[in-house]
């Protein structure tokens, strides 16, 4: 979804971006589910592994590893935006400081660790804290939607404001990570119980449908009952809860067909997500060099862009499987740099 979404969005001719065209609307809608799924699943997997480590007395090691992972993602997020050739030519600007998916997920993982420690490592307290944080962040979105921090340094401002061009900001996107962490606590506690899978799929499906079709109505009713305008404001631009509903339906689908989807290819793709992200970013947006597919411009027709997207997905996955060892290389480079600083 990420690969084809970025490819099509970057290269499709504007004359074909017609919202009266059903297929384009379907594509646009499903593209909007990609990031919420990415963030929610990140919170779920990271937290589930953390809680699993707690049961094996490996909690400290997992916390340390998770903290390093968070810093690593933030580092890579900045790294792939550095315009090396522009800098070498003496041209500098602060655009590389804008925040994208990797920095946001990296900081979110660090925050999950922080809230886990604040909860005194009590799973029940942590679970409720994550649920409340997710709901609070989504509900208060109207309050920070247009926030501007012009007097704040760009390095910090970009994490909470889109005024300088940040694609993702820690709020509201940490909300999805928090919901993922909450789900992880439920999985950790109930995974081995009888009929857990059937109950979970049913709950995901029902919750997803309610969030998609009824969450705005529920928020309006709460606003009428409490006379608090914030609920009405949240209902009037209710993409966060709606997208969470989409994510739940995704989870229900993939969990229901889990045994059919555990092929070696799909598992391999899951293990190479960071490499895939970096490679696709370099090819499309021209990381480091400034030369990417985006230079072609939005010039392709639907047929060209569909076959191009399929080819792009194949090439990126092939490169990540057989030629790129991005994670290992970058981790080793950071370790060497750290040792030099230490000694």
C-alpha cells in the first residue's frame, strides 16, 4: 500500500485525479488507511514484544533495545532527507529537518517506553493509560490542528506542527501507536485463552464498523448531552476515529486469514520493511542525490501508473531481499561511531 500509494501519488497526471471517478475515489480512500495501519501495528508489535520480554525476565534488555531502535529510526529519518549534493555546492536549507514517518514512529516507541516506566511497569495501569491517551489525542485534535510555533526552534516545532512542511507530527499520530499498545496488552493477557481468535476477530469487526459509521454520531450525541463544543468539533472532521475503524477491519481480515498469509514471501517482506522504506524513498524522492522519479513530475496516465507501480513494487522488494542489508549496515555504522565517541 505504501509503495503503490507513493508511486501513484507522485506520478499520476492531475487530470485523472477526479473525485467523481469511482476507482480513483476507492484508491484514495484505501491509501488513507496506510499510515494509520502502519502506526497502529508498530505500537502493537513493539509493545507485545516488550510485554513478552517481561514474562521472560528480559524486560530491561527489551527496553534498552527499544530505546535504541527509536533513536535509530529518528536518525535514519533525518539521514534519508539530507541533500548531500546541495550541501556540497554550498546550498543549505532547513527542509531536511521536517518530520516524516520514521521520526514519528521512533519518538513514539520511546514514548511507549516512557509511559510503561511511568506506569511502574504495571500492565493494567499501562493498558488504561494507553487507551486514555489514544482517545484524548483523537478527541482534542481540533485544539491543535492549526497550532503554529514560529518562535520555537524548527527541530522541535516540526514534531508538533506542519507549518514548516512536516508530513507527520507526533500528535495525532502517536494516538494510533497508543491504541496499538493497548491492543498489545489485550493480546498479551488473553492470547492463549479458548476462542480468543474468534472473539478478537468479531470485536475488531464490530468495533471497526461502529467507528466508521457511528463514531461521528456518538460524538455529536455526547456534545448534545454535555454541551461541550469540543466533541462537536471532533465529529465535524472525524478522520481519526474513522481511520481507526478501517485499521480494525484490516486486523480482522488478516487475523481471520492468518494461516493462509504466512507464506515465506509475505514474512520476508515483513522482515524488510525498513530496507523497503529507505530504498523506495531514495528511488522516488531522490534522497542524498536529489534525483528521483519525482523529477518526471505528475505526467503518467492511469494505465502507465498502474503498471509502473507494479514494476516499482517488484523492483524495490527484489532490491531489499537480495542486494540491500540496510539495517545491518546502518546499525554497524552507528555502533562504530558510538565507540569512537566513547573512546
